């Protein structure tokens, strides 16, 4: 959410406006963001409704579009007044002044108001009269589900988990929660296994895309882009799985659906010890494919399969290095023989290296 407001809240334009105005690629990106918000069908709006703007100096808060009063945004509550406002894009800070220490709202309109419109203005003013704009205190997005108001993917993840009702969500949750991975990657993997990510086919099902032609796979542009195609069947991902299996000295066994493939994924490698490595590889592959797909869609960046494979090696290496001190090995060791690395066979060699350096 911070990224959204930082990137799109600038220049007086609010991201809600941008959703409405954009018709090109950006619009799809926004639709995807909206979709994420609805990703859990029983909890539509779980993400956007989890945030409240705690107002300080009003500089970062859109007067009309942010829910800073806690009762929804003013543009939705007073659409007529919004359409008449001369300050549609203004922040709260720009909609009034401080006079001898107390804040006064200054609302202005494109024309003189009819009587009934003036009554609406009185309603609006009553709603906002208690809000104090305080210089020197920046506005802050607060995540209402944490005491300190601090949003984290982990907290959102927890929220989604505890909100699961009558779904197989929690068992999948347990399997996808992997301490090696950043929680956003685990969260993505979990949503993928529940088929709740905004693939083209899912957007079509939700009526966000209308045209069947628009639902073609972003990567190959040949088949419809559902999760199974994108992550298992597309020629690029098939190639990646085979390359990964070869890298790990295993055999690629792709099933007909994502969950089944994930279920059996541990068996690709026959060793129990390397299971954690496999879990990490699975999530890294699907996450890397998703990022590359999005970059192609939104930034028109071409995909190079070989480079993507190297990226998977690098990302998984970095994750193991960051999270587990017991695994001491270099990137080239990791690329040549990951199973050996996980078995910790390189520990002795690395100690020797360190001794030489010391
Ligand atoms: Zn494809």
C-alpha cells in the first residue's frame, strides 16, 4: 500500500483516479491490484479495508479519496459535491488553513450551490469538523490488525489464514509456510495453490477482462493463461522445471494440476535431507515466473529462459545464505551441485579457505 501511494499518489493524482483514467497497461496492473484485494472470496476487501489513514499534517492524504475519517472516502459519500469541487486532487492540507492555532476547512465549488447541495455541504462539514490537522506530524497509513499499526505481509498472511472458512486453505498454508522464504513469497505460493492469483483466466472469470482474446498467456500468447498453463504447461516454465530437475539430479514430474505437482514435488529428489531445498526451489521458480510474466506484461520486458534459470539459482542461493548459517558454500558450488551444498559437505573446504585468508 505504501508503494501504491508513493508511486501513484504523487503529482496531485490519486491512485483511485488513476484506476478510472487509465486504459492502457497500467489499468491492467491496477485491476490486478484490485484483484489481489478480492483474492480471498470470503474476504473481499481484506487488504484495502485493513488500512486507515491516521491524519497528521494532511500532506499525504487525499481529501476526497482517502478514508481518513474511518467511514469511507468522501468522494463516494458525497459524489455530487466531489463533482463540484474545485479541489478534486487536493490533499487535506491544501483544503484549509491554520488560523491562530486551530484548523479551518476551506471548501470551494465550481459554481454557486443549490439549497439541497448546501445541505450536503453542511453534512460534510459536520463529519470533518472534529478532525484536527497538526503540523509536524506526518500522515500515516495504519494497518488496523496490528496494535502498532504496522503492516507486514506476515500479519496479512496471518489474517488470511485465520479468516479461512471451510476451505482446505489451512492445510495448504502449513505446507507453504517456509521459514527460508520471505513471507510475501510464501503468501504468493499459498494463493497460487488455491488458484487465487490474478491470471488472465481468473480475471476473465471475475469479469475484469471481457474479451477471450485478452486471456491469452502473457509469455507464449498461444494458450489461455490459467495457473496450470502459466506455471506447468507453458513452454518456458516446462523448460525451467526440466532445467531445475537436471540441476538437482532429479527427474521432472509435472502433474495435471498445481496442487498435485506441489504434493509430489518432494519426491522429485529422493533424499529427505534436501526436501527443504526443494520447497525453496518450488517457491522460487513460481515466484520468478510470476515476476517475469508481470515485467513482460507491464514493462514489455522480454523473457530469456536461460537468464531466468540463473536468477532462480541466484535467488535460492541468496535465501539459503541469508537464513541458514550452517550452510557454508559459494554460488558456484551451489550452481554445480546444490545437493552437496545442502548436505554440508563443503563446510570443511570453506574453513580451509577462511584459514588461508586469515
Ligand atoms: Zn504460455
